[in-house]
């Protein structure tokens, strides 16, 4: 380069920052973090917005790659395409055993420096920490603990339908649903999407087969349990519940169904506690405007999912010191108390770090934290199959198919569904 050109380049470099607005300058110099997630409902978008704000407060840019679709199937498809084409995001919502799968593919990057500096080993319960490590190295940060086996109720609607007592057994659930239907309400708000169908199915498994039955069927894949009489009972109960589901629920998003309970059109919804994020976003109060109960018959069991962000190796182009610090900052703030309080209060989950003051949470979250501790002692903590905690995506997808096909074929025989489940799981495990 001739001296004159170098001089011109230098002077341009020194003038350019002055021409940019100050925020952009900081962000560009400090780097960006791109996050793939599926939190697009009102309450969930607000929750993830807290993380965005905290990252931006440190001067980094947040690139939001939200992919609509509850349960995350659409987001996972996009993530795979991005990874295969060599342009992964910095972080993506990946859960449970899938973290190990991405690790095995060599696509994740360790964040041990952040974990060590911020004492994650003592901050996190060991079972959670273990899920976040691949070959002993932290490659993901957990954000929360969601309970899945909940029933959400609108007490005013139940009262209008003459339901005197919130249901605590399956029989009481059917009786309440009958009354709601007779009074012209939607008994059960439910969106007919595979993951929502399997959420109901899983709740019934816990209620009818208990924690042990669940483990035998969905962790050990025990043939007798999968095809036995109790499984027939589960599918028979699923068919019965189908009769109470929203007739307009085909393909409907979970949050639009939650809105029907919130607006007083429906009485109940079977959904994980992210449902609470919609109630909170609508300004409703737990315990008065709505009730949360363990799914009837599954009291004492706690099925859970842990939302976590896995950290991806950046492409050569994006692998800059600035982007790496943006990712490390994201990981760091995610486990700080400030984020854990606000995020979980909005999201409906409970904090994943130990020792936070639960009196700052509403009564559903307090009940959730107490039930989690009890279930941990009793050995009835259940990693959810419907939410990627106990199975690979392939096995989970096979179960989704069987359950949803059963629901769409009104003549399907409940006593044959277990056999189909078993074959589908076997095929997907190889
Ligand atoms: C789950 C996720 C929750 C919630 C839900 C509905 O997989 O863990 O945080 O987003 O999907 O989309």
C-alpha cells in the first residue's frame, strides 16, 4: 500500500466511529450474540426480553432468532439446517439428552471459564449441572425448571358451571368437564398439535401408571409396561378427555388456547407452567383469577423440563473476541439472581440456581418449588418425555406420532395403541 493510501485509510478509520451513534459503536466493538429460541407468545417473549436487556446493558448486540412454534420442533429444524450449512447461531435452546447429541457432533463450545469464575458447580444442583456438561465441560447454561403436570383452572368459570370443588382425581376431572360442557363452556382448552397431545398423554401416564410405570415405559422402554393393561387404560382415558377438548382446537397454538381459559370461554387447560406466563402477561393473579393444581391423580410426582441455551462453535467469520465475550456475558447473566428472579416470575417456572428467596414468587411457583423438593426426596422427579428430557428427539417424535394418530383416528383401539408405541420406540431407537 502506498503511504498516501495508508494515511487515507487511517484517517477514515479514525473518523468513522465519530459518525456512528454511540450505542452502535459499543455494540460493534464488543460483539453480538445470536440466540435461537421459540419464545414468541406474549408472556414468553416478555420473559426472554429480560435476557436480551441484560446482555444489551453490557454493550453487546442481541440477535433474536425466534422461531414460532410451541415445543420447539420448528426451531430445531432451523437449527439443524443452520448447523449443517456451517452457520450456527451463538446459542440455541436445546434441552436434556439433545445437548449430548450436539456435543457428540462436535458442534458445541465449552464455557468452563464462565462456569468457574461464577461458581456454577456450587450454584447448580448436580443433576442439572451434569446435563449441561459434555465430557465434563460446560457447554450449556440452564435458565429455569418448568413443571409439566399441571392443570390450570378459571375458578369463575367453574363456579358458573356449578363445579363446587377443583378436581383432584380423574373421576372428578371428568365430572367437572361434564358440568362445564353442559353449561356451554369449552371444558378443556387444547390445541391439537402433536406436542400438546403428548402433554396430555404424559399427564395421564403419570396419573394412571405412577412414577415407576412412567420410568419403565419411557426410560427403560420395557415391552410389558408399554403394551400392558395400564397403558390401555391410559389410551382409554385419553379418548375420554378428547371428548372434552376444544372443538376448534385443531392445530391451535397453546397460548391461544390458554387465552380461552383466561377470557372465560374455557374452564381448564392441561399444560406446563409456561401457561402461567400468559396469565401474568394478561395481568391476572395466581390463586384468585386462576388456580394451578397438580394434574389429577399425579400429586406427589413432578415432571419437569429445564430450558437451557447450548453454546455453538462459531463459524470462522463470526469467531471474534467480541462475539465470544458476548456469548460469555449471556451465559454469566443467565445464572445471576437478578435474571433468575425476573425471568422466572414472568415465565412461570422456578429458578434453577439454589438459595433464592421464594417468598418473592406467587403461590403457584412456591407450590412448585416445595413439590420439586418433596419429589426429589421421594424419588418421583420425572424428566419429561414430551419435553425432551428423557428421550432423544427421534424417540420423542415416534411417540408424538402414535399419540396424535390415535387421537385423529376415532376408531383406533386403545388396547392396540401400546403395541404401536412399542414398535415405534424400537424403530426410532436404532
Ligand atoms: C417447551 C419449553 C417451554 C415452553 C414450551 C412451549 O419446550 O421448555 O419453555 O416454551 O415449550 O413452547
